C-alpha cells in the first residue's frame, strides 16, 4: 500500500517498517490507519516472515499521540480515534508473524503502547519510556493499561500509570519490558538480526506458538492447555514438521516452505 508516514523495506524475508512523522514520529489518525493497512499487507506477503518496527531519526521511537489533532476533538471524534488506535495495535499483536520493536529513543504514551503490542522489544541505551496520560487528565487508550500489567504485574503497572514519570532503558529491562538493551547505534542492527533468525524458523510453527502464548494468556489454565494442544497438533500436521524431523535425523539443515 502507498503510505505517507511509513517506510517499508523488505530484505532477507524481513520487513523493516519505519514511522516517519516529524517531529517525534507522533501518532495521528492517518498514521494509525497506515499501520493497520500495512500490517494487513505484510501478513499476506509470503516474502515476509518477520517484521521490525522502528522510528525515524535518533531521538524518538514514537513520542506519543499528536495532541494537536486531539485537543479539539469532541467525544464522538475521540471515540473514532480510539477505535482506529485499537485496530492498529491489535493488528500488530495478532499478526501471524513475529514483530520486533526496535526502540531507538523516546517511547511515550501511544509509542509505549505500540512497543507493548509487539512480540519482542530491543531498546537503545538512550531509550526512555513513559505513560504521561495522567498529566493530561486522561488514561491510556491504546491498550496500555492492559498490556503493561501482563508484563510487569498490577503493582508496577499502577506505579507507571499513576505517576506518569519517565523510565530509562535499564529499568525497562529490569522490569522485563524490553528483551535487550544495546548501544544506541546498534538497536536496528540487533533487531534485524533477531528478525532474520526468526525468519528462518518454520513459519506455521512460529505462528501457532504466537497463538498459543497470546490466546492462552487470556484464559484459565485448562483452556490454555487445550489451545496449546490444538496449536501443537496443527504444527505437527505440516510438511515443515516432517522436513524438520527428517533433517534432524539426517543431520542436515531443514528447508521450510510454510506448509
């Protein structure tokens, strides 16, 4: 799809999506719509097995929502914006391929929520995180209150949400919000390396694993085990599973075709 604020480059079965909306790569209605549309395109693109999302420049991943757009919205207008926000972030979270956030700077408000909707998060040592919504007399509206507590638990989540203060990359790592902290000039490189490794895995098995983890986290244990078993059976039925096990027995590298 044609996009104004998103750049997309595909190489080695990895799509690198860069949000480019100066200043700060802030999110507005068009950016959300472009994210939702592009993720839909990448989901069906057989040449893409993994995705990296990052921000343009050296200062911000996504600095937050575009307050200039929001300040004069009426209730109905805000409801519409919240809906497209939810669609965009849910599209990332439910995508049938792994998505890695390469957090190259400030991730505030909607930017923090965007990162949380991704499967994995690589942060620059200069990255900073915050939910500043309380300081604007609102709450996060893009899934922040729900996704953050699944990562850090309710107590820490409430601390981050209630105070709205900035958090550096090291604390984000300690709280397991990010998977890895790297030197600033290496964040995109490392994220692409992770994505390229994932792109070599069996696509269907990786998809089933994502379904098992994401869906299972929202139900009771017995239901989650049923979901896991269904995902296992689905992956076992693939040609890729047969190829992987045969390659293991023959002591060679498997070749996957996503079926």
